[in-house]
């Protein structure tokens, strides 16, 4: 039984196939000379979460699961918010801060940092309406952020010599290598705070959407 209707199911099929297609493309074209390959980057972590969330939401539409998967969809949407915000903020200052001067093909760039995140966030807000129990999402969000920081600082930095900066080397994003350990800690904490603020904002927006468009 198609619980959510043909249009919603088609949307979720499209979201899943796009996410899987771009992830496969990234994995096949990635440079594995540096330890961690494409998994050095938060964008790819978010894309993996997007694949998992899109699959879960499709299974919900098809009544193939009894779980609602609100937690996974919430964390995925927030990771995508972080990717969009952090990428375009730095890109507007200097593209070399995030890509070291090696730009992405436009279609890939716009999918990874605009279209793909937009599809996930729209599903979470309007279709799944997942922003309900905000406090339950906080530990999972902090765990994912902490895991990425630990991976970058504790594994990737020590295993790679490039990119090299004024202070250190090996961190996946060039600008991080120009920051001291204390400066990076502050940067991580500030952005974690912004992620929590985004969670609060999306929860409020989700509440307003549920009031305006109640589901039967």
C-alpha cells in the first residue's frame, strides 16, 4: 500500500535515486591518494546520510517499515543545512578556502551544496514533518558532529600531509590548516552552536507548517 500517495512516493524515489547516483559518482571519481578519500569531507558524510534517510522515507511511504525514522531524517536535514551554510559562506569569501582552487563541475557543485540538501530539507519539513521532538535529536546530532571532528582531527590530519597550511597539514579543508588547535576548537564549537540553533529554528518552522497544513 502506498500510504503517502503517488506524488510523495515519486518525490522520494527521485530523491533517493539522485542521492545514490551522485554518491556513486563521487566514490568512483574521487582521489584516494589521500587517506580517507572522499570521506574526509563533511559533504560526503551528509550525502551518505541523505541516501540512508531517503531510503527510510521511501520505505515509510511504501509501508515497508513500521518505524517513522524521524530522528534520522532530522539529523540528515541538519547536516545538509550545515553543508549549505558552511560551504557557501566560505565560497563567497574565497573558493580556495574549501576546494583549494580545484573547483567542482557545476552540476555536481549545485547538487551537493544546493539541490540535494534542498530535497532532504523539504521532505523533512513538508512531507515527513519530522521536527517534533527536538530534544531527542540533540544527542544524535552532537554524536555525528563529534564523530566527524574526531575523524578529521584524530585520523585524517595525522595520516595526510596535504593540504598544508601555515600551522598544520592534512585537515580536509585548506583553511583549517591555517588555524591553531585553539582556533579550530572555537570554530567547531561555534558551528555546533549554529547547528543547534538551526534545529530550534526548523522545529519552530515545522510546528508552523503542521498548524498551517495539518495531516489527516
